[in-house]
C-alpha cells in the first residue's frame, strides 16, 4: 500500500523532479490524493514554504488536479515569495478551468525582468489555448496585439490551434 505522507516527507529531502524517486508513485488515477494535496497547498501558502510548494505542485503533475484546485492556484500566482509560477500555470493548463482566464492573461502581460524568453507568458498563452472558451480566445486576441514579438507570435499560434479545434 502506498503511503502518501511518507512519500511526501521523502520528497521534501530530494529534488522534486528526481525521476528515480517518482517511480514508486502510483499510476493510473487522474486525480490522486486530493484531500492531502489541497491541504498541503494551504499549508504551503500559510507558511510561505517554497520547497513544500514545489513538491506539492510536482505531486499535482503526477497525481493530477481538477477545478477544486483552481482558486488556491490562482491565489498562489499573486504571491511573490515562491518561484513556482510556471509550474502552477502548467497545472492550470491541465485543469482548463474558465475561472483562470483573467489571471492567466494578467500574468502573461506582466513579464518579469528576468524572463527574456517569455517562458511564463508562453505557458499562460498555452493555458489560455487549453481553456479555449470565447473569453480565453478574446484574451489571446488581445495578446496577439502585443508589441512584444514573442508574446504576439505565441498568441497567434495558439489562436490558430484553437480555431482548428473548434
């Protein structure tokens, strides 16, 4: 039987993206350990625990997430004490919750000084494409009008993909 708490404690002492350690994580279910991971996200937020947040978000990659995670993940995007923004946006892309559209747009246009390649903006653009609602399409159109050539190019590509899939 898989012991989630033991696994998580061990993960805190490792690189959260160490593939060898993840081999013991159970596969198959789409959203696993929901109660534990939602509780951990709340603890990570309350304690401003960077390492804990990185580990919890890594668990979400492997164990899945759904709309029940959206609100806390969006809140975490407003927090400046961690460096997990890109990973959080990737989980939001997987969830595809329309509630995330406004925040994804906001994050996409607020490019950090260190992000010369616009990695965070690109992830937000791809997440908006995954949501693919009329509101998300509208935000992609706004991003397509950006003066930033990287944002513009990626927004154009995502719009084309959305039109193909609609």
